[in-house]
């Protein structure tokens, strides 16, 4: 464990050096000798990071390197002063616990960038063991043996190429004084299948032997591990809401099917997860769309309530590329066996699975299954014989993951781009920032686009994503629309990026900024940009003093007021956090601004809001940079920016 923590500390050290940056090279001294430009602190693998209570702090393994203007370096550890602090106070080993200790070195007139090192302080009387490397092991105890234990939580099923995980394996050392110690972190654990190191590169079932080695002692344990080809399971459950919301039924007028529900048009039913689409044929007649009855399943694909009951043989089809396994859960509407009553699965029109006369028990249902081992794209049909069988669930598991188990490109839908405000088609400045004369697609194999009758008309071609670009004939004038086409041809519109005239002066505008998964989400007038170099965790998460969030406005008119309401909270329930504007450009603080241009998020972890108020100094863009003002984690959940309206100031408690 110590080596693992030390590596993390070293990584943090390297990161700290990068974040600290490098100052410009200094001029050489009058005599031509190189001058000291900076010093750096490093943490070696043998650094002491575990202590007993009140044990003296040991700086071994900590190195200080001086760097000079001529590119040379020098180890100045012996001459340098190293300080260790925790929460702005000198670090001590007075109390047990785990601490993020800040190490800082001084040499000459230079101070290193701070480096964080995780240090653990233990109660020595409660922990066995102690040699020079581990002071918690009694000096009069010798290691008798080790034991390896494998928990039931050990991961024993993998997909090909998945990272091997040894979590759940523990190694215990047994000493001559009848004490024991967990040495998992220090032991070497090897996994072998036969004479070779175990790997998840190839599918199969393996007997894997785990061998633990610690201070010359070994122990072994064996487990069976299965490696499978990566696959995806697509599922359909015939609940009433699952079909009636998407299909159009009407009572049949045919003499043979009078009173039955009849499908007016070919209907599609998308899988969960999306990727495969069942096609129900036009004209198919159904006794019931939802029977309201249950069928439990002894084969393990799950119980269902709700089914479809075809009145006659009518294949429900799906196109899928092999290899795959298709499963249908079905049941008779009668407990009496009849020769003409059965369900079936077909591949390219050939019946490949059918339970014959056995499918008569609603108490158990019937799991009808077929595995296709080929690699072609085929049509799979699920159906019933002329008499009534209920179908509850259909599942298809592909062996090649999301990229292979998709339907063929039989996409027929067309969608017209509409605004979200008044549900009318629009090709105007309010929607796009321009009036388009031409629309093009980044991938015509996914979707095409054209300008027609004042609309942006998008036609789906195949399931994937594309970007539609709308222009008005002037170079540099363009707006974009993100488009997702589903397997059934339906189009979902994503982000719309309006065209913004870079020379326009904004007199009045509003924006709301919230964190996204990888970038800020900006809702409101165009032209605002936001950058953040921290972590997105349903917030702008400031975990370091160097993290910063910068807002840049479009060109604003001089004298206009700007209000920035910041909503956030502390990332630690026991510490208040200050949040401040550290840089601003082309703006001066106005009346009503928060004191000292910073707000405080309370220590109890509740969310609070504070408002920064400024005035535009001269016509042009304005930028603000925010940072946390002390060394505590900060989470900002929302920014509300208003230009041109008289702001009302609020201040966080």
C-alpha cells in the first residue's frame, strides 16, 4: 500500500510542478556564473509516509533540486529547508489519522511549489508487526506463514479485453507471537492459467491460480474465471403502454377478424437499450394488445405482466447481425394442449425453434431460444401458429457489442426543424441568428437537410449522429444543429449554435451557465463563452487553488451594468469556502457588489448565492476569472449573468 500511495504522491508532485508553471529565465550574474532560477521538491519511493503516534517526522526520501539559468541542476537537499504543514499549521503526529500534508522547500531566496503527500499516523499498540520498513511489527516476532483469501465479491466474469481486477483478494501474515497483519498492499500477487499469466484477451473458461508472495513466504488459491465476447442485450416487453403509445389500432371489419384490433400501418417498437427495432406487419389482427396477466419464467429471463395475443399467424421481425441469441417468452391462453397451438422463431424465413405442443402452461410460460452463430445480417421473425398464443417478452443478445447489433438502414422518417417555444417551423434570426439560404449535413449517410418554405427540413437516412450547418451566403455566417437519428428513423435535435455577429454591440442580454458532463452548458443569448480547468461533477468542482473559471462576454456597450449571480456550496461539510473574482477585464465594480469581490459558501454545506455587480468600462468584450479563495473544495452549480438590467444584489451567508 505504501508504494501505491507513494506513486500517487509522486504523481501529485509532478502535477503540482506543471500547474505551478516555469518563470522566465533570469539574466546571468555579473561574473557570468549561472543564477538560481527555481527549486523543485520531489518524493522518492522510500519516503516515510506511515508513523506511530508522536513519532518524529522523518524527511528521508524528500529531495530538493536547484535549477539554474544555464540548464544545470544540483541536489541541494542537505542545504534546503523543508516545511510540512497541514491545514495551514505545522504537521505533527500527535493524533492517529490520514493527512494530506503540504511539503514546501526553501533554498537561497527561492521557494518550491507546494507538493501534497498523504501520510498515515497509527496507534502502534493496535497493529502487529515492525521491522525497519514497518515500525508497527514487534521486533521479537518472526514471520511464520502467509494466507491468501478470496472473497465472494472477486470478479470472475469478464468480457474480452476488460481490465483484470484483483479486488477481493487479501493476504494475511502470521507471526511467531500469534499476531496477524494484513499485508495485501505489500504482497506480490500473480495470476496464472496453466504456465501462462492469466489474460482476458481471449474468450474462454479458465482455472486461475493466484499465488501470493511476501517476505519469502507463498500461498495459493484457485478460482474459475470466464471471459466472454462483448455483447449487448436488446429487450422488448409488451406492456400496454409499450405498444399503444406508438401503434395505431382499429377494430377490424373483416368477417374473419371482426371485433379484433387490427394494425392500420406497419408499426415499429424500439428496444431497450435502443438499437434494434421490431417491425409489426400492417394488417395483423390481435385478440388483445395487453392481456393483463403474468407469465413467470423458469429459464431466467424474467417475469412479465402484459402481452400481445395475435389472432393469426403474423411474424414480428427484426434485422440483426450475428452472432446472437434470440429468446421469446410466451404462453398459451389455455391450459389444454392443442396440435395447432405453438410459437416459433424463424431466421430468414426458416423455422429454427418451436416448442411444439409443450407450450401450454401459463404458470411457467415457455422460454423459446435460438442461437445464430453466423456473421451475416439476417431477418429474425417471432410468431405464433393460427391459434392463440400470448407473447410476453423478446430479447436478443448480440456477441459483438453496440456497433454490430443494429438494424439495417431502412429509415423512412422525415422531420421538420421546429423551435421549442411556439412549436412552429423556423428559419429565422430568433432561432438561428440568421435566415438561412442553404443547409448541408456533415454526414449525408445519416441525415440530409434543405431550406424549404421558410423551414429547415431534415430527412433521416440511417441511425447515427450528424451536424446540420445553415448559412446565408455570406462568408463566416453559419449556424449549426446537432442531429441524432434513431434506428426507427425518428430525429432528435440536440444543441443549436446560433450565428453571432462579432461586430454587434450587446445592449441587453441574459445567460444561465450550468456544468455539463465535459463542458459548460450555456442557455440564453449568443456570444458568451465559459472555460473551466477543474472537474465536472454535477458542478464546477474546484479542487485546487489553480483551478479557475473564466467568463467572456460578447462586445458590450460602455456603461452597461453586469450582474453575475453565483450559486454554489462548499465541497466539505466542515469548512466554509470563499469564492472570488481574481481577474477582470474592461469592468469596474459597481454599487451593491459583494464585499471584497468575494462570497462565502457556509460550512454546513448548504447552497448559497452571491451577486457580483460591475459596469462596462468601454465598448468591447468583458471577461471575469473566478477562483476559490482558500484551500477547500468548492462546487459552483450555476451562474446567472445579466447585462443591461438593473441588478438586485444577493449575498451568500
